[in-house]
C-alpha cells in the first residue's frame, strides 16, 4: 500500500499532527498530539490534508481512553470541510481521576462512505 504522509507542526501553539491517506483517498489516519502543557486553553483546529474534497468521511477514534466519545465520533463530514475547518479536538481526556495527566493525543480513522 502506498500512503501519502502529511505532517503539520503548529509552531508556538503546542500541538502537532500527522496524517496518512491512501492513494485512492478512501481511508486516512489522523494523529494529533499536544507538545506543551496548557491550563484550560482552547486549542486551534488543525485542518486535514490530502482528502478528496468531494467524498464524505466517517470519523472513528482509535484506541479511545475517554469515558465518553468525542463529539465527532461516528459523524460524517465532507473532505472539503475537513480540509478547510478540521475538527474540534479537546485539549484533555475525560477519564477517571487516577488516569488523568497533562498530555493528550488522539488517533482518528476516516473512511469514505458511499
């Protein structure tokens, strides 16, 4: 499988992302992580790249640790929307107290729907 890789580091904003997209643009994996600590800071949306603007993609979080799913879980967005707006990613995880820490990361799987 030949995947295209797109990486974006938002200098000074404390986060980075990495995205792999299949050549057919029907599947993608989006990695997002904090590189600095924040206290109740709203993080900017990270736009995605390499998707087909005309396709619709269903979002699924891989390896979820949160007690509740992300607001985008199971929802469908156009490639055009994801590449122009990205998704709202929480700066922390909603987990039991003994699992809390200052780091946060997300792995999202996107699959084109027909």
